[in-house]
């Protein structure tokens, strides 16, 4: 996972994209990318920093650890950290898992997909199903649960960390992620999104998690 925290300023920060805003236009238009990254994601980061400061929450810059122990946070800031910390983590993973070059699924990752999900085609079908069945705003996830790949959706900015799992790949199905081009046609957005998944990056992240 890329760095989400600046130790010098002691603030969570929005990561720069590893590609141009126009690089994913086969699936996501440039204007949506700019608004999504500069406005929506930045908003989550700003509100997360404010909530942590107001709640005097000790975290050492480890956002994943923070999201895993939400139930230990003071009730007054818990929801703000859940929503905005989740938004920061989810989007950071989302940007990292896409790119203009798809690369290839590693043999290790491919073997796990075959063993746990029945192969790449079955995986894509199940994942797309989770994205389309998610009511309202939320995410579809490929996650590791007890050492096994699994697929499910979560509402709002919730993610697998909050239930003890590790997210490997996530698809944002909030309307702000696709509405400018696709309007209410979420199935078209989901279908097009596969063309910009960076399988090399996802495979590398998978390997780092299970190693």
C-alpha cells in the first residue's frame, strides 16, 4: 500500500496519482478523475485529520490499524473516522489498482483465484455481481478472509479491514465515480472498468499481503 501519511506534518495526505487524469479515458473520463481525486478524496482526508485532532486519537499514521479497531475509538469520533478514514484508504487502494497498462495476473495470484473463486472469468462475474447488487453508495471487494479470497460489497466507505479481512481490489460504485459519463448505467461502468485494472499492481499487492 502506498504512503497515506506525512510524518513531517503529522497529517494524512492524499497520494498523487501514478498516472495522468486522462490516462483511463477508455473507462473513466478525465473530468470525473479530477473531481473524484481532488475534491472527494481530498475531502475525506481533510475530515479524517480534523476528526483525529478533535478526538486526540493516537494512531502513528497507521490507517489500516486504526480502521481495524474502530470499536475502541471514542463514540464521538468513531463514525467520522469510519467514514473518512475508510474513504481515504479505499480511494488510495482504488487509484493504485488502476492504470493505462494492465500488465498480467501473476501465477501466484492466478492460482489463488482458481482455487478460491473458480478462475478469472468466474471471479469477474462474481465481482461484477457484487458491484451491481450493492444498494446505493458503496464498494465491491476482493478480499482475503482467513487465508481465502472472497468477494462481497460494503455500504458507504466501509471496507474489509473493518470486519477483520484484507482488501486486495476494490471498485467504487458511488455515483460520483461514474455519473458524468454513465449517468445511472452502473453496469456499463462496471464492464468498462475491467479495461483499466492494473493486474500487475494488484498481483504485487496480493503477494505482499500473503508473504
